[in-house]
């Protein structure tokens, strides 16, 4: 197992290196001049644009720019934001908490609800309840997250005025203590419902398919013939064998928890990594984009390795040596 982990770590370093190079290349070759954007739109002079270009090294050859970036990353310095004039690490640190809170709660709720519905539908395949759940799943899967968010805002916030439309807290009230926690929870309701709605179909379909596949195995038929009760078969054998695909899907979604809700964050003005990425893309804030992409690649690699170890612990048939 140690040899496997060591090999995976070496592979992870290589993958992160390749991802950084590809992201740096794509971002640098994208259309648009960041110096002109930073100079403003009020008829900036060419001298100002040239000064900004030289200051940030935009006129340097590509290999020099990427070499400087790698040296900074090795030192733990992700550079400064051109747009916010702050260290990128500080910007990400300020935004990662709200993103993890929103996406983390949504992924866990979607996992629980979608898996339970999938288990019940798979156990009752072909019956009315299965058809109802499957229809709802297909309906939710066909709708984009931003559209669901907008509809929820129009219905529950604008029309009925039950919930706030945007932000993470009520800045005018300036609550503290438990009132602040309750305020954050209230602002989370609409974006969490939106994210859970678009993620439930994935867990539902995977769980249902896994349950149906396991229940069709020969050893399940043997257990039934032997007289074991259906409930005991489902609890001891079907659920345990069907849980592995669910964990794999959950691990993939968990890896992108940092920036996986960008559209929803934009719709609800949630102060997370998603909004930071969107503004950085629009303003060609290279350092912020590179910092976020580096964070995503590292999180994907770490979660993938952890999930491999979890799979090995849950399934004795999996061996990595």
C-alpha cells in the first residue's frame, strides 16, 4: 500500500505540473489585453498601457513568464491580483469558506436524498413509485442550475418575499452570534435547493442502476432460494455492493466542491470562489485564475487518492499492490 501511495503521489505531482502548464498556456493565449483592461475604459493613454505591460511583464517571452510563475509557486507565492491589488492567496482564503459551506452542504444533501430515492426505486423497479421518482429525476436533469435559481428567486423571493435574493448575510442588520448563523442559513436556502436539485438525478440514477445490477446477480437468487428474507438480503448484500459506485460519484463531485457552483454563486451573488473566477475571467486576472485552477487540480488529485483508499477498505477484492 505504501508503494502504491508513493507512486500515486509522484503521478499527482506530474499531473499538477501538466495542468498548470496547460492552464497557463490557454490563459495567456486567450484573446484580450489585460493591460488595457487594467488601464480602464476612459480613453487610457498608450504610455499608461505600456507602463502596465512592463510592470507586470506582459511583454516578456512566454517561457520567461511561466518560469517566473513556477518559481513563485514553489516559494508558496501565487502572485498578486491585477484587479483587486491583493495577494491571490488572501483572496482565495477569503472566498473558499463560503464556497465550501455552500457546495459542501449541497453535495451532502444531494448524496443522502438522491441515494435514498435510488435505493427505494431500485428495490421497487417498474412499480409506480419508481416511475414517479424517475420522471422527477429526468425533469430536474433537463433544467440548468441558473434557470432553477432564477425561478426560485422570482417565486419565493420576489413574489412571496419569503427568502432573501442574494448575498450571504444581511449587511444592514449586522447580526452577531446565533442570529448571524441563522441569517447565513436563511440566505443559503435558495442556492442550496438549486444545487441539490441539479445533483439529485446523478445520485439517483447511479444508485438505482447499481441496486438493479446487484439484485440481478446469481448469488442474490441463491440467497432467496435459501430462504433469506428480502429485507436482510437488501441490507447485508445489495446495499454494501451498490455503495461503491455512489462513493465514486461522490468523490468526483467532492473534488470540485471548491469551484463547482460558479453559476449558482453568480445568480445569488454568493461571495465564493465561483464569483471570483467569473470576475477574473472577465478582467483577464491571470494570477487569480491560475491560483484557483491550481487549487482545483490539487483538490482533485487528493480526493482521488483518498477515494481509492476508501474503495480498497470497503471492497476486499480491490488490491493496489
